[in-house]
C-alpha cells in the first residue's frame, strides 16, 4: 500500500493501474472510492505537490473509458469555490454534482422515531414535537440532535422516553454542552490545560470559509514525556463521553 502511495506522487496513472491489477481476474468488477469530507484536501493538506498528485490520480482513474474506478466525493458546499482553482476537477464537479438539501420535518421525525421503534421504545406525548421545534431553531443541528437523543435514551423510564429526561439532558440546544462541561469539571486543573490544548489542535481556522475540524496525533498534544499518561487519560475520558473520536 505504501508503495502505491509513493508512486501516486510520481504518476497520475498509479491508482488506475493498481485497480486494474487488483481486478485482473474480474473484468466486470468495479471499485468505488468514497472520499468523505473532501474539503480536507484544501484545509489539512499544505503540500501543493501532494494535493496535485492526489487529485490527478482521482481524475485520471475516474475518466478512463470502461475503467473500473468510480469516485464519489462528499464536500461542504462552502468549499466549492476551492475547486475552481483546478479546472479539470471543477469541470467534473460542475457536471456531476448533487446538492444534498437539509432534512425536512418529516425526515427529522423519522430519524427521531424509527430507531426508537426498532427497540420498542415509545415517546411521551408532545416530546417529539418539542424536539422538532428545538432542531428547527438550530443551524447544523444534526450532530446536536444525535447527542441529545443519546442522552435522552440514557434517561429513559422503562420503555418510554420522557419530557423530563429530555429537559434534564439539556435538550438539543444544551445536551452536548452539558456533557462537555461535566466532563471538563471532572478533570484536575492540569488535565483541563491538556483539554484546551487538544481542542485548539483539533480546530482548523477557516480562510474565507467556516472553521473546520482537523485530525491530530497524540504526539502533537504531548509536550513532555512525563504527561503522556495524563494525555491518554484525558483523551479516553473525552472519547468515552463522545466528545472526541479516536482511531
């Protein structure tokens, strides 16, 4: 795999040839490359040569007649102008793009009710409408809704999700903030400094766009060998609270 990555920097045909070799015995086979959060090509990659080779390989592999690669990109709409600097990419995006609209009220109701129904949970009368009202007043509310529903499930009463449980969790507007505050207060002052450092490392400031997330390694937030255990302890606690994702 590393050889393929190294070769991609030298030859834009590398990805296409690797797929052809892998599917040599499956002439009708195809590989779909799903690249989520494609905006990170512009926000996290600072090496112009690396970016160019990556885009070149994607464009070449997906443009070969009867080729075996299909490329699917997902990207925030506010990063579309970044694609304009790459004419071939811009042309392909303009010809093939599909704009995903926000979920409407019926879709949101299904997202709230159906998972609960599958595990035989019911909602107290008025609760779903209360949640929908809170979601409607929050921009980019889906991650907040996800966390609020998790906290609501933790506070279920037998097989019922209740208004009292929803209010106790902080609801869509406050559930994740409440979890973050409780987790932060559980740390020592020294650990709280580590939390601040981690959160700064995980933020990529926008330049003409909204701020985005960035990945960070443990080594980036460990300033001295003596604090390595403390950093790992903090990261684990935040991941267990679903405030961070680790791999």
